[in-house]
C-alpha cells in the first residue's frame, strides 16, 4: 500500500520506481489521471472515494 502526495510533479523517477510494486490509493479519478503519467506503466491505483455532485 502507498499513500502519496497528490502533487504529480513531486513524483521523481526514483520515487516512481520505488512505488512500482505497490498499490497507490487516490481520492478521485482526477487525481489518478494526474499521477498515472508520472508512475510506471501498469501501476495499480485504487480510487478511495469520489466527491458527491
């Protein structure tokens, strides 16, 4: 399991490598979409909750 700051620019290549084998929990699909390009291909994400409309 991993909990990371939702600021995608803080995910360096080193951090992405360290997170490659863990599941990253995010607050929303939007957060996942921002983080995924900075992580490794095939990274596992779980969306914890979605904001109510």
